[in-house]
């Protein structure tokens, strides 16, 4: 991609605005990355950048960017706080699962993009390179998911697979489900060949998957909150796994 000082054309703005919709991201094979910190992470990654735009304030940090105004960027962005740098990137081709001898996380119908992004960030922190998701789980290339991942989306591979197909692929694994009625996580002995299922924010793990579980566990609480945020719960589970395995 080349640097120049032209503004973004109306045609480009119209096209890039479409990328706020999952169907258009899929159709065009592109997604948006915005924000200074995450765009610096992007440049270090293997993701192919189609175009990058930055305001005068940040052009020195992104010398290959095309200079434009904050107002122009705000017309593309869906975030509440305007970014001063924004990149249009190619969705990477599907990759293969690599057995890294770690437990496998399966996200069942995570619907909040912010939660998905924070889960990717936690996985990255604890050294996980991949995660499986149900087909109903929110798109990882949603703007908010990308932003919440803070760059971890460039390092953690995501596979979308129906649970029954997923289970066939890992038939020798023990299935553990995060469930409020399960045993205390402190008492749970996780093994290396584990599948950890994290459920939907409101409804938990679907009944179909619950029927197939080998063990259920819970994170004990001592206050009055109805439940833990899915992203926070995943971080606690990953910390527990790091002690166990």
C-alpha cells in the first residue's frame, strides 16, 4: 500500500462503511482495524493491509498511510470515540488446527463482540494460539471485537464449527462445561485433553451441549451479581488451567 496526501474518495467511504456489516465483510473479504495501538500491532502482523488512513497528528507514526481528516474517518467508523488511524485489511485465509498440547476452548454462541474480543485477548495472554466457536458466535471481524482484542485477533486463530462436528474431531477429549450448578473450579481436575465450553452471556451453555458434557464446574461467587461477564470468566478459567496443566 502506498502513502499519499489525498483525501478518501466518496466511493471509498461508501465501500468501507459497508464493512460494518458481516455480510459485506464476507462478500468483500475485508475488515476494518482502527485505533493507534491496534494499528501498530497490525503493522507487525502477517495480515495484508489494503489501505491505511491517518490524520495529520498520527501520519508520522504511520508513514505509509494516506492522510485524511478525523471527520472522514468518523464516517467509516462505528465506534463512539473517533479514531485517528484506520486500516482496511484482508480477511486471512482459513488456516489449519495445530495440536499444541493445550486444552481446547469452545465458545458457544458468544453474542457480544466486546466479550469475544476480550476472550481473544485473554487467550493470547495465556499463550493460546487458537479457539473454536459455534457458528452462532459473533463475527470476530466485527469492529468492536477487533478493537476489544487489542491486537490479539492477529495472533489467535478462530475456527467456526458446529459442536457435533467439533466433538467428532476431538473424540478423545473430556468435555468440561462452565455451569453455575457445577462443582467448584478449585476442586476440578482438568486434564491436557480437555475441551472447555464457555456459554452464551445470558443463557449459558446450550442444552444440547450440556447433555454431552463429562464434567461441569463453576467459578464460586461471594456477592450478589447474577453472573460473571463471559470475558472475565474465561480469564479466570485460563488462569486455573495454567495451574492445573
